[in-house]
C-alpha cells in the first residue's frame, strides 16, 4: 500500500507540474493548487456535505459528460467518477434535495438520490424536453433561486438577431418543470448567475455581441431586482450602444443598464457571491467572476478571475483577483466557473486545461 500511495503521489505531482500554476498571480497570502483533473470542466454544483466530507458535481460542454468527485474532511478530492455520458453539452448543473439537475440544451434531466448512487447512477428523469434545441448558445448554466424555482437561460441562437421568446432570456420554472415563465428578457447569453446573500436579488453575467471591434461592446454584469425587466439585446448593448442593425427600432433608454460594464469580449461565465469565512472580511458578499477569455480580439483579454465589489446594491469596482492563465497571447487555461466550498476556499473550473483549482487563504 505504501508503494501504491507513493506512485499515486508521483503521478499526481507530474499532473500538477504539467500546469504552470506558478504563473498565477493572487493577492498576498492567497495560494492556488491543482485540486482535480476533470475532462472539460465547466459548471460545478455542490452536493450533500457534512463534517466528514461531501460531493462535487462537474458538467462539461464539449465532452458530453457529468462527473462526481467525493472529498474528505480535509477537502482532498478523490478521483472523478463519470455519472453520465453522451449528453448534449451538459454544461449546467444544480443540486437540490438529494437530486442532481443537468441542463443538456433542450432537456433538463434529474438524477435522484445521486449522492448515494454515484458508483451506480440511476436512469435520469426528464424534467423537461421542450427547451429550444439550438446549439448556438444552447449550453446552459442552471441554478435554484431563493424562491425554490429553477432558473434556466436560453441564449440567442445567433450573434445578433431578433428571435423572440423564449430566446435571449432567463426562464424560471418549478422543480418538476411546470410553471415555466420568462423572468428576464434581452439577455444575449448568460452563462453565470447568483443571488445576493442579503436581499436575494439575482445578478448575472451576459456576453456581448461580436463583430463590433476589439473594444465594443462591453460584456455585462446585470442586476434583476424583479421579473419582467428587459436588458437590451438585440437593440442596445452595454446600456448605451445602439446596435447598428437593430438599434433604430428601440431606444437604449427603454432598457435596464448593466450594473457594471465588464471588459469587451472577456466572456464572463460562472459567477458567485463569496459567502465563506476563510477569506478576509472585505471579500464577504462580493462577486467572483470566471472570465473565460476573448477569442475575437486582436489582443486577448480575460482568462482570469475578476472581483466585483458590491455596496448598497451597486457594483462599485471591478478588478483582478487571479490571473496568469494568459501568457502574452497564449493561454494555457480558461476559467469557466467558480464555487465556494464549505470551508470558504474557492474552486475554479478550467475547461481548457480540464482542471479544477482550489484557492485558499492563510492568515499571516
């Protein structure tokens, strides 16, 4: 057993060494480590957990798989276990009352009692199979809100078009798929959202349209204090930029402006409010955003974890928290999601490097 453990440690050390984590820049007294290797890791969802450990679920966009990782009381992750395969871009996951919900473009699937059945997963229950089947912006980020409803975005099936409901929206529905309604319109492609821990308001990222140049339009961080709001797409971008094709049809003044303009084409994906106690108090209830990185600029930007500070319902600053996945014009990793573990450390999913990192803070 000692030889096996030593060989396993050597193999893990080799995997970690293959990723240049020493290039990641963090604030003082923060550290980053390779936590797991998971094929095409996108959205993460925390399953059941207690003092002895828990389960993390990880979806993918390109691999068509969903994995589970058990972790122990010291937050060491075991090997990834495949619980689903052959799905259509199962990027988004949500866990509720022992069941795992998986967003696979036109379908939402549910795997019941999954924490206890990881080694022998159950057949999925179809929650709904009536969502649009378009692959263009068809992958999902899904989550349950404070109201107990499942929130599911439906991206625009294009770069720029006027598709009508339910496209370019965020939907919500009951856990069994009934009662579906449009919560927010004018949302081109949201692949990350969370609710403020204090007032329960929904905040979400939105990826701006392409082909308006390197520096236009900005990606967006939006705030939706109630249902029924329109956030501008395809008529207006960033709160003030009239679209050259559709902007003459409606005025920017009609729509909700972003609470914060993000970098142009940074591709903000998963975002979470920090609710842990490990990081210093100044990070409490602030927003971490996984910026996947630009593919359509002459000079790349993004490829980092951004920090947005929030005060009195407003985003008051936008700054770098973790960077280094982009070296010059070459990216060795692309952050896709963030998640706060029960101990207050922060997980980062990277679909390009097929990795999950753990960022921790140690008091000086």
